[in-house]
C-alpha cells in the first residue's frame, strides 16, 4: 500500500518537473520530450493508483503508450521538416505536380 | 526580472506538486470490484491472460481506435512535403549487415512468440509489433533495398490491414451476434488471434514507416 502511494506521489512530482521543462524549454525537441515525460508520469500515477492486481489500467496504459509513440513520431517528423533545408531548396508544391 | 519569473514559476509548480501529491494519495472511494469482474468473465474471453482479454475483448473498441490513431499518425507524417531525396546509397558497414543477418530471424521469431504468448501471459500484438518494427528498422539500416521497395509499394495495404480485419470482425459480430465486437465465447480465441496477427503486421509496418518519415533515411550519419 505504501509502495503504491510512493509511486503515485513520484508520478505527481515527475509531472510537475516535466511541466516545468515544458514551460522553460525553448527548443521544440526539449518540449516534445517534456510532453512525453508528462504523459509517462500520468501513466505512473494511473498504474500506481490501481495496484498490480487490476488488469484494466494496464490495458489502458498500453493503449496510451502506443498513442504516445504515434504522437511523438508525428511530432519528430514535424520537427525534422522544420529543421530541414531552407525554403528555396524545397520542391515547391505548385510546380512539380506530376 | 527573468530570475523573478523563474522563482514565481518554481513556487507555483511546487504548490501544484503539493496539491497533486496530496490528491493522488487520497484513498480511492470503493466502487465496483473491476478485477473480480474481469476474473469472473475471463473464461468467456477466449484467452487466459486478463490484460489481453481487456485489450482485445472487453474493451476491443479501445484497441480498434488505437490502431486508427496509428494510421492517422502515419497519414500525418506522409502528408508532410518530402525532404530532398538522399544523395547516394551511403555505405553500409559489413558489421551492420552481418549483425542484421544474425538478428533478423531471431527478432521475427521472438515477435511471433510474443504474439502467441499474449493469450496466456504478458505479450500480444503491440509488444510483438514493436519488436517486429525494430526488426524492420534494422533491415532498413542494413540496406535491405528489397524490403524498402515492398514497404513503399504496399505501405497503405500493409498498414491498413490491421484496422481492416478488426473492422471486418466487428461488422461480423454486429451482423451475426447483434453486438459490435461482442465476440462469441466459442470463437473468441481464434478471432483474437486473427485480429492480433494482422494488427502485429500493421503495427510493425506503421512503426517502420513512422521511423522512415518523409524518406530521408540515408541523410543521417551512419
């Protein structure tokens, strides 16, 4: 019981730490990482609150992890595109329609 | 001024941390005994591992929409304007090629084992899919061009198969059973295995395609 409460409090602290990072950070990659850690802290609280005997939160958290991975991948791809070559190097959408 | 702002922010977040820590350590009001519910209907779920039963049977809706989320993320990535095509193939080291040749069969085997194990113990389509996706990324990095070509050509078919089969099963249960995703207990085991097999493939392909992004793989330093 105390172990569970300990994990839940840890999750709450982790949430605040990553929230701090999200506010302070300038670089988009750091922000993306901060959002990731925020999500993980919520999973931690969720799992800790339910205890090891309850399969429902475990199933929901694995769903959450997959969604987080998908969102992170999309975010990283957007970041790569942002950091990509300069404007005039990009193939413009209007010209090469073929 | 900036230092003051940081101090105020830190103070506010400390307060938030205190409130959250207090909130999460509150005793939970006794509600329905969900684990007992799940254990009680486990025999009808077709699998003996409760997490898999929740994922694929009791809350199959969640998992179906989760696969859709993966597909939407993939669509989002593929919508981005492609970065310039990579310059040249880039030399793949012999060590990496040999390592891939050694590891790929093992990775595929373990992924299939995880899929099978999901019925009785921790495992399932997502764990297996993650592993199979890792195998795919390893194959890409090791310069398996044929794999990349298949992936590019059949991307949407392979990525959509999981959702498609899941939807087909959902429609079937709606027509014959009357409830959406109400898997009949006698066939639940085999239906879950079919859904998971195609989900495994689609998850792996989607993960590899998400890693590949808009297609600037060889631009990265090896």
